[in-house]
C-alpha cells in the first residue's frame, strides 16, 4: 500500500514535469534560465530594417574543424552552422555569407586564432560562440563592413593584456556604413581596444545615417578602451555591466548615444565626448568614473525593450553573459 502510494505520487510528479511547457527564452527575459531556441528573435536595432533571422529555415550543419567551418559559413543560402568543440588556427578572418546563423553548441565551442569577417553581407546571427586571441595581422574577432542586420548574442570575445595594445586589434568592430546591429548578453573581456563603431573621422560619407548599434546586457571586463567608441553612428547602450574598463563609452564626431541603466565598477572615464560626439544618459551608476559627455538628442529608439535598474544589472548580467545557452 505504502509502496503503491509512493509510486503513484512519483508518476504523477513525473507527468507534471513532462507536461510543463517547453521553455523558450527570449534573452531579455532574465527571470528565466538560459534555455534558448534557434528561433529566438533578435531585438534592438537588429530587429529593425526587416529583422535578423540568420539561417532560419535553412539546413543545419555541425562542424568541428577549420576546413568544415570555413566551407559551411560561405555563400548566401540560409544555413545554420553549429560549432561543436574548439577550433584552433592562426589564420585570416573567415568570410561569412549572408543568411547565416553560427551557433556554438556549448561553452567549448571556441575559435582561437581566427575571427569572422562580415563584408557586404546581410542577416547574420552569431550566438553562444567563443572567439579568442585573434592576432592584429589576422583582423578583428568579429568585424563587419558594408553589412547590415547582425545579431551577436551570448558570445565570448577576448584576448589578453600581456602584449602591447596593437598586438591584437578589435573584438567587435563595425564600420563602412554597416547598420542594424545588436550585441547582447556578450562577455567582452581581457583586451585593449574592445569595440569600434566607425573607424575614421574622414569616413562621414559612408557612415553618416548608418551605424545603428544596440549594446544590451553585456559584461565588459578588464578592457582598456573602446567600451565602445562610436563615430557618426547611433548607439543604444543599456543594462551593461562594466568592471575594470578604463575608457568606456566614447561618443565622437557627430555620434548620438543613449546610455541607460548601466553600471560601472572601477572605471576611469565611463562616458566621454571627443570631437563633438553626444550622449543622453539616464539611470546609470557610474561608480565614481567620469561622465563628461556633451548633451545629445537621442532620447528614444524605434523598438520596445525591457530595462532594469542599474542596481540589478550585476545580478542579471554577470554569469549570464557569454556562452551560457543550452539549446
Ligand atoms: C519570463 O519567462 C517565463 C518563462 O517563460 C515566464 O513565465 C515569465 O512570465 C516571463 N517574464 C516576463 C517578464 O516576460
Ligand atoms: C537571403 O535570403 C533571402 C531569402 O531566401 C533572399 O531573398 C536574399 O536574397 C538572401 N540574401 C542574399 C544576400 O543573397
């Protein structure tokens, strides 16, 4: 009798667990765990201009070598490339085609020694992938030029600070009229020059009116500068956690940035202008770092987003940003 009751209770418990709805996580909803779906939607600027769906609807290939990887990401047909395990190679950036999703299977999916170039492409998603120690000669960890609709989510990009500042180049650099980009839930760490939006003061013709970038829920750690640096563009930077980032958000030469609900710990210049770059800031915790940007006009953006208090950002972002997704 006792055993039967126990069995019934156990079976009913199991039944409830099985009947529970399959969780799908939208990365903005942090009250939930890190379960993710390939169908999760891009948010922020990557959700505008027709949206960013990557390889949705295309074939899925799993790769685990450099040769398999480079072959799988080329071409513009919709395709989902799952990276399984680490791939190491000292090589130039690999060109990624349009309509591509590159997804790290788990936290061991790390590209070391080579990065990704998005040149004249559209509609690319990169999630749950690590990219590490790309030498300056080989380019940036992720670099985009003349490209639009890019969603970088739950990525881990880094190098080290054991060399001079030009030994490695950028981690996330967007230039030459690239547009509609979101960097979310990403761990950006151990690097000199982290993220550059707009590469030159003399590139106004290509860049003005473009370079819309959202940075949301990212963890920036041990960075010297460009956290990020923005020329000409429009950036919405919210709910980021900056720990030991010396020179943070640099708004330059006509850029307009909206900076809200971020937290800095152990920073030097959290937010500053160069050559007439502008910012609107609200509800940030600068943690004693300098906020000396010129007042801007970007007070709202054309998409919906969830914003949390600066005081809740550390808890929401540290430990969640980076390659923490489970597919
Ligand atoms: C977050 O996701 C969970 C699980 O799907 C859901 O129950 C909860 O209502 C969501 N919260 C918000 C604020 O959307
Ligand atoms: C991306 O895919 C869509 C739908 O298949 C297609 O219309 C578009 O031309 C593709 N983009 C490129 C650059 O080929």
